[in-house]
C-alpha cells in the first residue's frame, strides 16, 4: 500500500461502461463514479470515500484512469487495471469496468 498518488487533472465528463452488461453511464464533472453507479442501482462496498481504505477497489478492463487514491502503489496505478471509484476518474473518454 502506498500513500503517494499521481497528479490528477481537472474534472471532466466521461462515461463508464459495465463490461458484463454493456450498460454505459455518463459521469459528470464533480460527481464520483461510485455515486453515479450507486444511483444506477449498483451495490459497491465503500467506506472512506477518499481513496484511502481500498474497500471500493474495482477492476478496469480498458481506459486510462486518473488515479486520485492513496491506496494503490505507483506500479499498480500504472497498469490501469483497477481503481477507486470513490475518488478516481478517467483520463480517457470512457472506462470499461469489470462489473
């Protein structure tokens, strides 16, 4: 576990796609992926909502993540295969999530 994070970019709109269903949801600037998915009925465990605890760790099948967490190491972040939907966002137009 690391307490370091990479530099983040300003919030912009992007989409998340659910790999298992093909559903696509817009994530507006200023709203977390976690809150977007919870609004859509997904039950994702969470605790701190600050990217520290790792409870909401979610797999990413494709897309580039803007990591804003303090949980994943730099090496783990560089793979773009998992992220914290409570605080991290996308650098690409879409993230395909392993849900």
